[in-house]
C-alpha cells in the first residue's frame, strides 16, 4: 500500500453543496486538506423546509466552483488525488444526480477510480477519522431524515438495531417549531426557547418507552404538542418556551430508555472488547445540548465512551464521504463502475426490515 491515499469527496444529497480533499496514511491516520461547504439555508427558509427542485438547481450552480476551491485550498490538482468519492444515496434524487454525474465526469476525464458512497456510511465512519475508533461500536444517527441505532462491525458491515417507525427526530423538532411559529430550521429554535421554559409544565408522552425492541416513534409526541398548543392558544412567549422545554424533556427521557437498552445489548454481545466500548452520535440533532447531556450520562452509567464528532462533521459534509471512500479503498474494496446509479433509498443494513426511515428521501440528513 502507498504511504498515503488521497481522495476528493463530493456531497450533494440534500441542501448542502460540499467538496473536500482528505488523506489517509498506511496506519489509518487522517489529514483533512480542505473542507468546503455551501449551505442553502436562505433559499429554503421561506418555505419552512427543503424544496428538492431548488436544492438541485443550487447544486448545479455551485458544485464546480466548490470543487475548484477544495482543490486549491488543498494545494493539489485532480491529477494528485487517487480517487473520487461521491454520495450516491440516500437523499434527494435531483441533488444526487448532480453530484454523481459530476464525480463520474471527473473520474472519467482524469482516469481515476470512482467510489459511490452511501451517505449513512459516511456518518458511520466519521468517528474513525476524528477519534481513531476501532470496530465494533454503536452509532446513533439523529437527523431530519433518520433516527437509527446501528451496530458498526466493520467496513460494509452494519446492523440496524433500531429505527423510527414514523417521524425522524429532527423532523419532529422542525415540525414542532413550525406549529409554534418558530423560524426554520426548527431544531436550534426549539432548543433556544426551551432554555427559558418549564420542562415540568406539560407531561408529553414517551413513545415506546419500556418496550424491548430498540425502535423509536415521535409522531405521537408531535401530535400531543400540536393538541396542547391548540388547547392553550393564543400562545404567549412563555407558553412556547414551556412547550419546547417539555418537548425536549420527553425526547431526553425517550432516548434514555431506548439508547440505554441498546448499550446493555451491546455489552452483552461484546463482553470482552480490548478497549472501552463506544457510542457515536451523528446528525444535526447531535448539536442539541440536552440530547448530548442525556447520551453522556448514559455512557457514564454503562461505562461507554461517548463520541460526538465536531458539529461540522455531524451534519452533511464531503469530508466524511472522502473518508468513507478512503476506508473502502484501503481495505481493498473495488471501485464502482461508471454506470452506477443514484439511490434515493439505500439502507446500510440490507437485511433489515423496510420501515419509514429505511433511507432518506425528501428530508435533511
């Protein structure tokens, strides 16, 4: 194997256009040479969510420039990279097409291998880039499009232990914010309002708490919030704060039960690891401080290492896509053919039962 491998990564699965250049040496150590992300928040905020057609058009307009910028910041040209890694799914099909076709064109023109990367695999492997984490470990993916608890055994070896049976957690935050009249994106707005609220004022439900299966459900909680808001309308600023605080409390109690059971299962299945077991969290909801505090407390209780990569690497980015390509390349996984197609739904665990969050479509990851 060469002293190091270098990959250009491209990410266009939702409403961030991103490009990055990342290196991996023979010992698995990483070096991020460039990381460029262009958010489309302003384009979508007026609609209260991501509009697929607007997102795809924005990717077309920005991607070539971002790739040039990523290469320039890294001080390399396309000739200096060993491969191209691009998100091939899951996600919004228009955005995926833009990124994948661009990646194919660069790979063909430069004679470089192409790695079509599963966006979720990028999230799953980020902790190996940031923390040098060894297999196996647990990952909790909490975002606008996904809520999944995944066992990461190795490259290409993933088992979905739990998933949402209705709304993803990030979607529940965004919809709660919208019905309370808070701006988009809703997650940070709910968290900010909750700081001024009374979390004990409303006793919202904790769906699936107590059940042995590790799935999640947030639709009933969202409905309870809507009914409560209607009952006390018109809402004062304090009412909104109290609803947000009580909503977050219900989320935290739900995660405490669901993830706690997952940690116990992991400990039972892997009782003799060479190092401390780990729980990794990824996705935009990982920025929520109450969620992080809940997960940290659980890890402390069950003697797990809690790993939350930097926020910029928890949300959509091309660094994780490049790194996933590097991991596959380093372990001898063959590159993809240039006729590979984008996939709006693409589960990490192909053996898992297809449920609502099996893959991301029309939602932010």
